[in-house]
């Protein structure tokens, strides 16, 4: 059984009745035209392909004018060229020139202008129709493309060729017109064009866009010849339809075959499959996949902007911010100019690393290249500055945005929330509502999180109720997690537990994790054990929850239970995530771990730390040894706390910067109570503003006080 017959059998219910391809509005009365009528006019052999450029030998000024038309990408320039052509009617009557003018108009965003040239051409061959249909399809005017395709044979008696069908099939794919696509598939098979590589590539895209992945794969497998576009189309089909493993497998097969070689289109096609938002957690397999794509990227002979953008986005989407920034730097060194997509991808990575100087540099590039106004970039800048600890800069960018959308407002509300300014976040949220911008579910996550970080219990309860009763949004798991965090942080651990038990949807890791974190803060062992039990079943390999439970036992002095948790981790091969602190200096991110002596300036750092500790003790500082979760002597606990990564990072900046320079640090764990108290005192004796971003909130230390109010 042939390919078409098998596909048609599986789609029999779809094509059982005649299908209306379009409704004509060209006459006074509506006219229904069935696609089979159009197809019947060219069911015999096709004419040979016609040279798209036609003939035409041009000399002198005419040749320069025609060349300018070919190269034109500016509407303003095109208007000037068109005006000059109008004064040369003989030249303008040349079919090849008319086709070039149509293409130029379409590429400058004027398909209707192209249609006027098309209508004025007295003698039209297939090339005219192909250019016009492609123009409509590229501008999303699929109905216009269908009408012109039908008129091509019915009214103008011009036979479609192997360039026509891919364009019309693309229109079917773009408008989800599967029935029309099936009819065209039947037509091209009857005409012997189903083995044409361009037709085959378009059929693959048609089927996967319309949900027929198995049909797309059948077309792909039975193509006698495949080019890189064929592979890219099938990879994109899997990736866009959520079959990420299949997309990666096909990509791996393509790399192994080495023919055809992957290109920028391959990178763009695989991108949706490489986002960790599609994964429950980053695993070794995911890392292997990323290394595969990086190998593919490195082996590409010529890397264009699309390739660089895709690889940077893959790193950024998978929390590999350092790699994203490093690749962006390599891209600059290679002389490739970034565009808005590049900068919108790398800005979040700057925020993750607290790379403020790089963020400022990118902001300068955006302004120098006059990329603003651009909401995507402006919103990304707000997020980047906020995540780098520069709330004032984030607010300045936000205030300069014209036509703020809900993403803009959500970004600034989130910024104030994570910096511990809950009441200011609420004021901005209310300002958004008064401005006429309707909050969406993500905006409510931001305001609930802001209330949680600032301990605004009543306000948080109000917004949760407002979301469901005023805006009729069904709460997502993220909203429930925020409410559990809000109740738990406020000390209402029992209420938080009851809230979980009454949830209409099954609690996930984030919900139980928020409860366990609250139990650690408020030393509620009973509920903490219940939360831990759920977490060990949901995510048995996540070390952070074992550590939290161990902390709860340690605070209660139950060292045998602490050892039991540690032994359980050892037996399962689970290792605690090592704490680290990042600080940006000299356009480089410096990383410190607990007790780290690998830095070239370790001697100076530890000497500075000793001086600081002596001064702190003169002010009455005593290490909070209960946060050192080791069943050892107090002396050893104290030594352990003194070399936490954030203290080393602070000492490093003090050694290498001038007085009054702010200290900005990013941590990968929650800041411990001892380091929090030490940072407050250091901000006073060193007369520095210290901004530390941990996994929950920003801590702004100044004059011996933290903006979080010791609530984190």
C-alpha cells in the first residue's frame, strides 16, 4: 500500500465529505469553491519549471536599478525605486522586472502592493503566481493564498508547478487546514510530485502542525532523498509536540550520520526540547543532551546569529548561566553582532549570576543600537537589574517603559517583593489594576510571593481570595505553594498543613517543600516529619529536603536522628549540594565554597576575615552554633561557621575595592542565621552596603540593619 493510501485510510473520517477550501468575497454573492474542482484542472503532467527571473538583459542605469531592487530591504528605498520604475514603462513592463518588484514589495512588508503589480501584469506564468502565493503565506494571509491558488487554474489556466505546491501546503499548515492538505497530498501524488524534496519537507511540517506526527514520520521515512530541512522539520515536529526525547534521538542520529550536517535551523528546531521547564528536574541525561547539542554547535562550520542565539538560550533555559554568559562573550569575540533575541536570552543569565557590570554593558549596547522601545528587552532589563540587586536601576527602566504590559508590571512587583519591600509591591500591584492592565495568574504569583517574603499574612489572604472571586482564576500549584509559604513563614504551621490537606489538587514538591522549610524555621518536628515523608516519596533524590529534616533534628538536639538521615543519604548515594557564593569583579564572576582556599588571593582573604572577626567579637558577636549542623564540639562548630562561603566573598570584595563600594553576592543556598548576623555587623564597621541574594530573598545590609527585618 502506498504512502498516500495509508495516510488517507487513517484520515478517512476527515475527508469523507467535500471540504470547502475558502469562501470567495470577490463577487456580490458568496461563492463556495471546492478544492477538488481546482485540482481537476491540472491532474495531468506539469509544465517544466520556469526560470523565476525570466530573461532580460539590462544595461547602464537599468542594470543598476534592477540590482538595487534585488538588494532592497527598506520600504523608504523601495518607494524611491518604484517611482523611478514608473518613469520607465518599457522596463516596468518586463515580466522579470515585475516579479522582482513583487518580491521586493513582499520582503518590505507590503503584500497588497505586490498584488497590485501582479494584477497589472498582462501575461502571467506560474512564477507570478508562486511569488504572489508565497508573499501571502509569508504574511499569514492564508485565505488569500488559497483563493489565488484556485484561481490560478480555474480562471487563468496556469498550471501549478513543483514550487507552487509547497507554498499552498505551507498555507494549509499555517491555518491548521488538514483536510485541504490531504487533498493537496493526493494531487501531488497523482502528479508524481510526492517524491519531490520540497513537497516532502512541506508535507512533514503540515502533518506535525496539524497533530499528525505519525503521518509526518511516514513521509519522512519514505522520502528517497532527505536534506537538512527534512531532518529539521521532523525534529521540530517532535519538539513542538512535546515529544522531546524523540526530538533529541533524531538529532543524535543526524549527528552520527554526519550527512546532512546540522545547521542553524537544526539548532532552532531542537530548542523547545532543551528547556528545563519541560523537565521535572535536570538529570544526567539532560546534561548529556546539552553536551550533544554543544558538540553539534562546535562542529558547525559557519555559525550564524541563529545558531549562537539557540545555544545561548539552551544554556540560559537550563540554569547554566555561567555557560550562557561565557558563550555570549565568545560570540562578541567572533565578531557576531547580537540582536534583540540574543540580549533577551543573556540578560536573565546576568541576573542569575548577579553580573551587574555585564548587565549594564548590555544595556549600553541596547541604547547604542537604538533597540528601544522594545517591551521584551525592557522587561528583561527590569528583571536583570532586580536580580543583580540594583532595585533603583530596575525601577528607572520600568518608569521609562511606554505602554507597560502585564509582564512589565509583574516584573517590578516581583522585584520589590524579592527585595523585601512587600508594601511597595502591593502599591505597585494596585497601581497596575488602576491603570487598566488586568493581572494574570503569574502576576498573582508575584504579589503572593511578595506578601510571603514580607510576612503580610492578611494581605496575602486577600489577594488569594481576590484572584479566585474577582478575576475567577483557578489557582495553580504555584499559588498554593505561595500560600503555604506565607502561612508557614508567619508561624501558622498548623494552618498551612490544614490548607494542604484541603487543596483540590495534589500537592507537589514545592508545596511540601515550603511546609518543611517552615517547620525548620519554627522547629515543628511533628508536621516536619509528615512533610518530609511526602517529599521522600515525591523526589527521593533531592538532597535539600534531607538536609532540612536533619536541621530540624539538630535544632532539637536529636543527634542520633541526624546521623540516621545522613546514613540514609549515604546509602542512597545522595550528596548535599555544596554551598557557594558568587561575586562579580573585574568583569569576572568569582566563586567561593565553604573553607575555600583555591583562590589566588586566599592568604589576603583569610587575613581580612580574621581582622573582621576580631572586630565583630569586640562588638559582642558570638557565633550561632545551633545553625552548624554537626554533632561536634562548640569550638569546631564555630570554626565551621567562620569560613562559610558568603563570609569569604565579603572579605574578597573588601580586599579588592575602595571604600563605599557596594558588595553584591549571590548564593545557591538559604543564608544561615550566623552569616546574616555577621553581615549586619560588617555593613556597619566597614561602612558598606552589602547585598546578598540567597534562594529565597535579597538581603540589603546597611548600617547594621537588614531590609528583610530578619524575616526570611
